[in-house]
C-alpha cells in the first residue's frame, strides 16, 4: 500500500513548532524530576506598552480566580508565563489547539503548552469551550468602538486590506463566562513605558484603535454584555468595561486610568468614539508600571 518512502534528513524540515526544533516540555506532563512545571520567570523586562497590558491581564487572573482560562494568540499568549512567575495558581490554562494545563507557549510556538496535563484534539477542545467550559477568555483586539464591538478579522482598505479571519474567536467569545480583550489604545509609532509606578508616553501612536465604528464585526459588545457576560478591554493607559447606564443598553465605560497621565489629553482625545467615564474612575495598580515582580502570590 506504500509506493514511496521519502527520507529527509534536513533538521529544518522537522521543526516541532514554527519556532523550535524540539522542546521536551511540550511532550509530557510535569514529572517533578526534570524541571519546574512553569515557564522560567521572565528576566526583568522593559515595561513597554505590550508588557504593561500583559501585566494588567495578570491582575485579572489574580482578582477573578477563574478555574479554566483560554489564552489567545499574540499579546495574551505570554500572560500564562507571567502569571506563574508571579506565583499565581489554582487555574487551568488552555489554548484552542488542544493543550489543557501547563503554560502556553508564546510567539512562533503558540499552540503548544509547557508541561500540559493533557492534549486533546481541536474539535474536542471546542466541544468543551462551546459547552461553557471557559470561565475567562483573554484575547487580543485590533479595533474597538464605543458599543464595545471588536474587530480581529479584517484590517485596512483597498490593496492594503488584510483578511485574517476569526478562527475560533467567535466560538470562544460567545461561550466564555467572562471576556477580556487586550490591545494598545493607539498604534503605528506608539512608544510608552512604565517607570516608578506610572506611565510615560514618549511618542503617541498615529492610529486610533478605538474608532467610531469597527470596520468588521467580530464581536458584538452590546449583545454579549446584554446577556450578563462581563466584558473588559485592557490598554496600556486605560481599562474599559461594558456597563449599563440609566436603564439603557450596555456601553463602553472607562473605569481605570494609568497613573501619571491626563484623562482628557492622553485618553479621551485618542478615543474615536464617545465613551462613558465611570463615576468611580480608579487609578490602575501602580505595580503594573513598576519593573520587577508584582508579588501577587506564592508558588503552589
């Protein structure tokens, strides 16, 4: 039944992931005798906008204490390693490709997990997701509007248009018990850093990501929040939440602002749509903007 066997000895043709030739930790659960069950604590990172948002997402895990979490590709992927480095435990991290437990890999190895408790096939993973198995989904976002709608699937216009598609995004966001999106408030040139417990914006981005109306609807904020599902959006300078106002439908509401910046100049001026400002507007936790561990817990 086999006509030809082709032997390829080029190691480059046998990568385990798109980014690694081999990683033993992706193959089996932690056995207690080979390494720690979590990813190594990241070396003191430069607290750029991306790192700030990821650290703020770790606070969501600390505060919500979910049992099962889905982490999306891109910015959310590193949240698991950061959470474990902070000593947080008691939840199971999953990714849509099938790993359950362990620490999801980042970058070109996304889709694998370090020391997973199990790896199931993707259709079974989505059966679990769609059946209500996710307590919290942490996902990226490319574009947002004042109704809490999110676009992750189509960007740009004309010849510059990119159609990324939604993948499992819709399945996950419609069934999770809580949804958190991550992304910068502006893009294309943004330079921001955390320093001594405050945010410093060195250069503003040229493109607003909070727009009047998303160019492609991947997530309907009013619909999902109207079902009672908590919806938050984390950026490097502000946190938004879908909240009902005066008996009307839920709308995007600013609930936290980074220390060290001005509400009007640095946040509202870069929102391409009207957003409500919570009467109990809080300052984001200064630990997010301070290099080094946030000291949120102890390793289990």
